[in-house]
């Protein structure tokens, strides 16, 4: 086994160790089980197991000597002539950070569903996407999909918001039958 392979696998080994530690802590979650309901530890454990599986897969791939290299989306989007220069948009980066900070601050006030809808819309506009119908329909679709996943399948209690914004959450819950 080459030293280079071990060095390449090292971040995944660390990731697997972190997953093992997180799984240990997730095992310590105490709750009163209810028949037919997933416990509060189910989704964290599922995410941790997926993280561990991804790390094991990468460790195995590297140690097996797979020569395939992974490239990011930027490589796929680059033009073949190599003349395309990376353009930095520091104001967009700062705007994105500010937008995420505002989202985190307002999620308890506006409620998860309304704040997520507004955040997605604002984020797309910030990213210079200007097809209004697409922005608003994608924001609505992703918000309803998130509500469906969290309310109907994962049984997660989402922030409702304060009056009068809690009406939006109540309306969506009624529509989804939750």
C-alpha cells in the first residue's frame, strides 16, 4: 500500500472517526418510545450512517487504487478553450452570508415555511436569476416539499412563527393534513 494512498484516504478516515463519535452521542439520546412513531434519534443516526458509508466508500475506492479523479461542477462548466477566467463576486458572497444570517434570525418570527419561501426567492434574485415565474414557483415548490418531508414523514416540529405569521404554517399544515 502506498503512502500516497493513505494520505489521500486520511480525510475520509477522520470523517469516519467523527461519524463514529457522533453515532455514539446519538445513542445517548433518551426518550420515551411511542408505538408507530420514529424517535428523535432516528434522523440524526440516519445522516451519521450515510456520512460513515460515504467515508468508507471513499476509503475503499482510494485503497483499491482507483485512478478516477473527481472534479467539481466548475470543471464541467468550463469552456474547452481555457480562456474563461474565474470571476469573483465578493458583494454576492457578502450578500449571501447576510441573507443566511437574516434567515436564521427571522425563522422563529416568520416561521420555517414563510421564511424558507422568502429566503429561497431572495437567494435566487441575489444570484442574478431573473425569471420571476421560475423563482417564485421553485421557491413555493421547494417550501411545500420541505414541509411535506418534515411534517408528514420526519415528524419534525418546525417553528410556526409568531402571530400573524403563524397563520401561514397553520394553513400549510391543514393542506398537508398534518
